[in-house]
């Protein structure tokens, strides 16, 4: 890979409440890092534009950071949009666990994963944090698929051993077996040929507390301390799950995970709809983060995550599709739904309650905040130097084209309006090019 210069309109999330849109030039070095950024009108900009082989975007295109999906169940892709009318615990038992058990078949696994990863790239997902299954070889196929297609992937071998929740045909035989499998998987991903740069990384993945024995949770916490590998799990997702943990461990999911050594820097807690202010303070203090999954929360949570409070409290937060509890593979679709869900939480939904007491005022988020969650928010939570197009960041980027479907990007746009239009309207048909780590991965 050799370096290059790219010029055009650049849309960048500076903070949750600030989005810039400027004519700029970026110099990408041989390692895929943004080595220099210059704004139109400066001598540095003029010099960069004279570089041989400069990529000049057209006036109706915008360059923006790639999207991060903080929570996706890759093996559930075949059932996306299925059985979402059931309660979570029934959906798991009737459909999800039986489907995931099929991944003992490597051919089946490879076929699904080689369809899913390109689908996510078409939707602009440059970084994805995946739950796989309990099967080591099949989960390694997911890591290989990320490498083949050039996606920045974080892949978790699922650990689940509790016989009261997990079916006999789909669970680890013991806590010790699950811990050793996770250890082997960490090594296998790190040693994959072609993964010398660490584009794909392993993640320690207890499914969620109800599916794991205390011995398994403690053992995985010890393994996280030993290896420094990231952790992901579900936390306080629904009334059922939240109450299960309170009854069993007499504390919240967040407190329990911390006691087992699993709440660490860049630990990602999916959903977290029922976390308390005390929980959020602990999450912030541990430099962990939340994966907000607004579509699946609408089906399974019975609650809306108070994202506005989370951002105000400086808790790291991004978005997850939660395939297949969420039906869409698009992070931008989840950004739209995050705005809508927050608006509903703020204003309330019951027309038979007076406007003064119907909602929970102060919980709205705007489209700039949703754009942040989809880009830098998710990358920051995961501890990845992407999500912004600034000097020192890794160049993961999308070229968004205007004039397709209902997206119109005028030359007089400012940052906030461009972010809103992209969140509201952009889809795969508007994503002309995708770069990851400075490499052109997809061109329409």
C-alpha cells in the first residue's frame, strides 16, 4: 500500500454537538494514517492538491468517517427480521439457539459470513464488533472473512455454560472448557496469516450473565487481565434479564461484571437500558462503553436508553445493529431510530396522559449526536483511532454521493444539515467508495 492525497468536502464529527464540513485535503501515509490535513485557501492545501495521483472528489460528493457497529450477532444474519414478536427469552430458545447450533457446520458458517461481511461494507460499516458462536473453527471463519474482505473486525467466541438457560446441544460443557476454548481462539485469531497488522482482533465474549456460571465469568475476567484482550457482553437489556441478575447476584449487571474483572477499558456492554446513574459512573470510570441498539430495544427491551444523559455524563457510547434482534444491517438506520426513540422518550407516547406528565423531558438527541454515535462515538468506545478525519487518525472513510434516492447534498450545506441529511437519507446506493486502513476496499 502506498500513500496518497484525497481532496474534497469533508464531513467530520468534532464532538457530539459539533459537526464540521470543509473543503480540505488529506495526505494518507503508507500505513493508512492521516499524516496531514489542510483546509482550502492555505498554502499547505495548494501543495497537497499538486501531489501526483491526487484523488479529487466531485462537488456533489462528501467524504465522511466510516461507521462502527458496536454490537452484531453474525450467525443470526439468516434470521434477520424473524420472530421479533416474541419475548427475548422465548426468541432465544425457539429460534436463536437452534440457529446458532448449526454453525458446527463449517460450510454453512463460511457461506453466511461471506455474505454478511460484504453486506455490512456496502452499508458503510468499516469496523464491526461481532458475537460469533461457541464453535471455535466456525468463529475463526468469521475472522477470516473479515480479513478477506478487508473489514476491521473484532470477533468474539461466545462462552455460555449455564444448563438452566442454555440447551444441552448448544452450550459449553464446563466453565473450564469455555475458558480454554477462548484462550485458544485468542491465539488463533492473532496468528491468522495476513493479520500481522491486527486488522482483526479477538474479543472475550461471555454471552450474558444469565447464560454463564460464576466460575466462567470469573475465569474470563482473569483471562482478560492476563491477555489484555477486549471484552463484550450484554448488560441490563430487558426487564427479564435485569431482574434475573438482581435475583441471582443481588447487584446490577454492571456491578457484577466489575466484580468478575470483566468491566475494563474498552469493554462494550450491549443495550444497557436499565443501567443506573451509579452504573454509568462505574462504566465511565472503567473506560468502558455502551452499544445502543435502538431497533432491537424496541422489540425486546421494553425501555429506551437515555442516550442524552449518557453523552452528558461523558460515558462512551456508540450504535449497534444487533442483528438479528435488530432487522437492519445499517448503522445509519439505527442512527435514525436513535433520534426517534429519544424523541419518544422525551415527549412520551400515551395520548391519554397530559403533555405535562406524558414524557421524560430532556432526553432528546439531535442528528449531529446520532452522527457522532455512528462514527467517532462507536470507535472511541472500542478504543480504535478512527471515526474522525483528523491528523493522526487511521483513514477509514466513505465517499457519499448526492443525487441518488432522496439524498441531496447542496454546495451550500453546513456540517449540521449535511449530517442530518446523511443520517436521514443515505443508504448503500449513496456509498460510492469505502476505505479501511487507507486501503480502497469497495468501489461502486
